C-alpha cells in the first residue's frame, strides 16, 4: 500500500501553517459560540488550507529505472524546451538542455538524473520572472548543481525560482555521491528545473516539448552507450 509522505524540506512552512490554521479555527469556534453554531461550517476553510499545504509538500516514493546509460527527469512537470547549448555555459561543453516547468500542482521535490558525484553548488541571486519563459533561467534566482557522472562526464541540474517560488532548497554537499533518483532538494511554489547533458553523452532524446514527466522515473535521455546497446 502506498504511503503518503511529506517532504522533510517543509518543516518551516508546516509549522507556520499549523499555527495559522489553529488560530483561525479558534476564532471561528469563538464566533460560533457567540453568534451561532452554524458558523462552525467555516472550519472547512482552515482545514482546506491545511490540506492544500500537505498536498503541495507531498513526496511520493519513486523507483528509478535500473538500466545503465539512462538519465531520468530531475523534476515533475512539463517539458518546456529542448535546446542546444554551447561550451560557455555551466556545463563547460557543447550539449543539450532540457527545461521542465513545474506548476503549483506538481510534486516539487527534485531528484538526481543519474548516479554522480557533486562537484559544487552555485547559488545565484536574481529576478523572479515567470519560470515558463526561457530567459528566466539566466535572469532568475537559481542554484546550479555541477556533477560528474560515470565515465567522468559532466552533468548539470539547475533549479530556477519562478514568479511565485521564492525559496530554493539544495540539500547537497561537495564530494557527495548520489544515486539515480535520489532527492537533491526542492523549489517551493512553482518553478523551473533544467538538465544539461554533454553532446557526446546524448544518444537519444526520449521526450518532447509539452510532455509531462515525473522526477526520478521518466527517462529524458538515453546515453550513447545505451543507444549502442539498443541498436
């Protein structure tokens, strides 16, 4: 049976919302006692808000595909763009960038696309443009996770804040070893996540623009090694 799990990154928000819901419920109870018990129906408001917060911070268990040479999605959401990139970006090589837009209804926990070692995490202050816009990746507040995958290939996952999202959590340290599908953090309240892969590692792109993907489960790219095996 599936278990409903809440992300540990939500402790602060849950504490604040619990206090607010308790205070509002107490006010409604006092008002009902004074002006009529029919007002107790308003308790649905704080209960509904509390339910929405719990749903936003859900963190389902996921099993990633076990085959070698597969890069899975770092985020739930919809593929916003698939573009070629040059060597002057954070990847440091020519490659492919896949951008994923997460709406407020998506699971917001981010996951590692492949077994890798963290090189460093670069935080960058910036604006809060609509995360669906391609330029948001360059102008918005972000956290860039630089990793080295099997074979020494560089990989980059970039967490980008959006118009509503104002907090990026990156739960990593330099030199940390990561498994495919392992949780690496989250972005709170709507955002964009990008995966950057070097050209010589891209055998086949497995998704298209507009497609919905699941973090840790949906395969975005099959590497050249996987492509040769499939062939």
